[in-house]
């Protein structure tokens, strides 16, 4: 299981998602351009002491990410409000990439067109969307549960 963040524009949310990746022991992909300077220094600040735990892959643009994904033969599952399939009804696979779009504009049509599946989190009609980092946490929990690929939880402390 991997996570991917398409053109993030909120450094705090990006830091939260990278921390989630570190804690769940899943690789994370950041696809540029970002709405903020994305550097090792900025990443270390937002991810705090989790920076050394995350397997971070930085892609200069969508084409670079797609070339990598094609080479790896991984299925792209897009989290979006523009889908009919609830994430709880979707059959996840261990090699899936769970992608979220940017916080302000989501994912553009070409990302939707290239996704192998699109899933959503059911919510009340009056609500616009759930925070992208919270959404990703909900979905990755279900995906890891279904695939039984939880991180090693060896002895603590």
C-alpha cells in the first residue's frame, strides 16, 4: 500500500499525511508542484521526528509519477467526492496507491481519467468535504484492515 498526494497546497496537511505514512509504514508520494516550497528542511519541520521513518518519493510532476506507477504496475485509487463507490464497499489490494488531490481544488479531470478506481466517503449532503488528511487516515485504515497489511507492531519503548 502506498499513499500519494497530488499537488498539495497546505503544508500542515502534507506533514500530517507524511506522519500517517510513517506510522503506518507505507511509502508516500508527493507530486509537484506544491503550493509551498517542498524541501528536506520544510519536510523535517512539518513531519517533526517522523521524517526518518517515512519512505518519501518526490515526483517533479504528474508525468514523472505516472511513469513510475506504470513501471511498478500499481493500481491508482483516487479518493474523491466525485465518486459513487463508498470506500467501505471497495475491495482494496495490497499494492494499491491511495491518492488524494490538493486541498483547495481536489484532483483535475486528467487524474480522474487515469485512476483505476474512484472512491468516496459517504457524508451528509450539506457537507462539502472532509479534511484530506482525515479522509486519507479513514481510508488507509480500511485498506490495511482488508488486506491485513498492518505495520509490524513489535515491542515499544
